[in-house]
């Protein structure tokens, strides 16, 4: 199997924000259609802002900040993972991974826009730590965790903010 390389892309970002954009647009459109630009519409807008838009943007910004400029290359056949960041290359065998912790939101995106945000924390035997987010690797479970073949510790949070 060939090497897989991952980096934060506009496509991944748009994919993660799509449920927020779609749900907010639908709810605001229904409110405007039913009540026009009146108090009930503004109440709906404030509720959407506080319960969906702000939390999603906070998580998205955190993930983007930690993974911007990072590139990961995974060679499954040779069991090697490489991290490229600011001109520095760090290469590890899968066996060098001491701990893998995945963190996601409750419900897995079932009804709220920030539910699809997930991240993994890799702790290496040399004590270096790497955060891999869903902005870097879409579908972390299939494209990253299962590929490594390492037991993971799972954490669930209401909002999967970085520690």
C-alpha cells in the first residue's frame, strides 16, 4: 500500500463546517419566513449563535491552530509515521508510539454542529507529543487509528476542546 500524506486543507475545513452552515441557514430561514425580522427571529439567532456557531468556531480555531503547517505521512507497509513541521522532519516506527488517546464529542455529531470534531493525542517513547485533528485527517477512525493498529484510550466530552 502506498504512503498516505495528510495536511489541513480547505476541503477538510469546509466539510467540518458544512453541518453548521446548513443547519444555521435552515433555522434562520425558517425563522425569517415565519416571523420576519422580529424579536422571535432574533431570539432564534442568539440561541443558534450561543449553542452552535460560537462553540464550533472555538473548536475549529483550536484544531486549525495546532495543525496548521503540519504534514503527516503514513507508510503502512513499513509501519512508519513521519511528521513535517516548519522544516523539521520527525520519523517514528508505529512501535515508538507509547500512548494513543482519542477524544470526541458525545453523540458523534448526531444533532449539533461541533459533534463531528475529534482529535487524537500521540505520545511517543521519546516523550514527544503530537495532536492529530479531524482537520488534518478526515475520518480519524478509519484513516488513522485503525491503520496504526494500536490500542487507544477513548475520551468523550460535550465539546472536544484540546487539553
